[in-house]
C-alpha cells in the first residue's frame, strides 16, 4: 500500500500491483455499468440478508471511478475511486473489514461517513475473475458495527464468486449475440460478392452476343445464350435473397438491440453515466450526436470503455467551471452495404491543462507499452497513469485510429475513428 501523503494531509489512493492487467481484464468484459442492476439484484439482496446489514453493493472499479452496478438498501451510482473503501478491498486476496469507518483515519472524513447515510461498518470481498484479477468488490455496510461469523463470511465469498460468474456470463452472451449477428450478415455480403461478378459476366455475354449476331456466328450464339440464361438465374436468386434479407431487417434499423447502440442512445447512456462526475467537479459536460444516421444501429463493442475513459480523463484534467464536449458522428459510406468502410467518429474536447509535446508523442508512439504511471488531476485526484493508453489499446483492437491535439494550458482534443459493420437498411 502506498503510504505517501497528499499536500492536504490525506492518504494517496492505493494502486494494485497488477493494475494494468486488472483494468484491461475489466475492459475486456465490455460491461454496461448502468445496465446490470436487474442481473445482480437477487445476489446483492442475499448478501445483505446473510450479513445482516442494511446495505449491500456490487462495485466495479475502473481507472478513475467506482461504479455501483447493483445496490440494495441505498440509491447510489458512482464515486471517485480515491473516495471509496473498495479501492482497498481490491488489494486483498480474501477480504477487507473496517469495524468502524468513523474511527479510521482513512475514512472518518468521507462524505458517506460524516453525512447521510452515516456509515459505520464495512466488509468487502474482492470480485476475482478467472484470470485472477480483482475488478471490484462485493461489500456490505451498516450504520452500526457488526461482527460476521466465519460461516457468514464463507457464504459471502460464495455469493461474490457467483457475481463474477454472472458478469462473465453476460459478457459471453453479448459476444455470442454479436457473433450470431456477424453470421447473419455474412450471407448478405456473400450475395453482394456474387452479384457483382455474375452481373459482369451477363453484361459481357450481351456484348458478345450482339457481335455474334452481326457476324452470324450461330454456334457462338447458342453458347452465349446458355451463359446469359445461367447468369441471369443466379442474379435473380441473389436479388430474391437480398430482397428477403432487407425486408427481414427493415424494422430493425431504428430499434437497436441490447448489444447495439445508435448515436442517440450512446449519447444518452454517456450522459447518464458521466454527468455526475462533471457535476461533482463543476465542469460542464455537453454530449451531442450529429449527422443523418443518428438512429442507425451499430455494435457496442467496448464503446463505453473507450469513450468513458476519455470523458473521465478530460474531466479530471479540466479546472472548475471548465467545459468538456463530446461529439458522436456515424459516417456511412454506402447505406446499402454491410462492410467496414463505415466509421464511428468520436471527438472529445476539453479546455483543461493540456499536454506537452512529449506526452502527445508518448501516446502516439506505437512502440510504447502500457505502464503503470501515476498522475494527478486539477483537484489532486489520483491518476492511474494509462487512461489514454488504455483507450489506444482498445481502439487498436477494433482496427480504429486515435489522434491527439493538445497544447499546455489550452486543453486537448482527442479524435477516435472506429470502423463499423452496419446492418443493411
């Protein structure tokens, strides 16, 4: 544990030794933090009843934020990572208990201890993935001190394992949905690929036939007719299948499924998740979607992790009364095609502290590996060193591009372009 102190006398937030791998592991699960309550509510409630506490939370911790993805006994959504108790739980192999938050120097001045709900007791169990990384914690809390028996602790550990199993299952189901969608798109792409060459053959046959008729090449005419007839039959079949496929999907373009977003839905989700962070720091956050295809569905594929890290990073390095703006634009090359020439363009601008040329070069250098490096925001928030590098890694896995423009004292602009496979509309 890092025992160095901030200038204001409070303890620095601790960083796990496997922080890089831990955050990567969490990002690979590609979870929607605002859409997990129903999936985990029963286990969360069970944990509170087993422990005999008023409150139970399932918290996931990313580079900047603790997300309460499921809660029982209290309404809460997110907390700056450095303000949380669970940041200490993810350092542990087994459990982390604080009998009295009010008597512990690390927590006695926290808002949730001094003011409502005036918490006194905390007991947390790390949520450990199959890869062995603690991505968050199951914690039970109360306004009175508690004493948990070994039997209750073992039951809480079983519940924590089941929570991880569910999170990993949600990820696998979403991956399967996307795979099935890609499989369903494959026949349409094959049909397009077939129709082009066959159409060319039919056209060529027509030209040859015209020449043969002028020169009375009867033997060639018979062969050309066969080519023409066969080619047209394939074209007709392709057109029939394409038409049926288009009709089957015609009602889906404005109704994204659970594993999809439109730019409008993505804008609303980002506003829901990150507006509290901006409000807490008195930073204006404006998110807009532009263009003619704002209702067209596209895969979620780690978009919340990519854009969320960019927004959190921008807020962190923007002064009070500053501004962070996010623009989402879906660039459609040809609405009738299902290929990767379409681009989702994401631009995040802030008027914060900016970056030096050396920092920009380091981000854009493809030979740089992700490293655990500590930084501090404009309010002394603890940085975890590789928020933008993590974004770069995720964008690269999606064959996207990341561009950075920044100047010290004048803010930053980060543009991300990600190829998108769209439905035939």
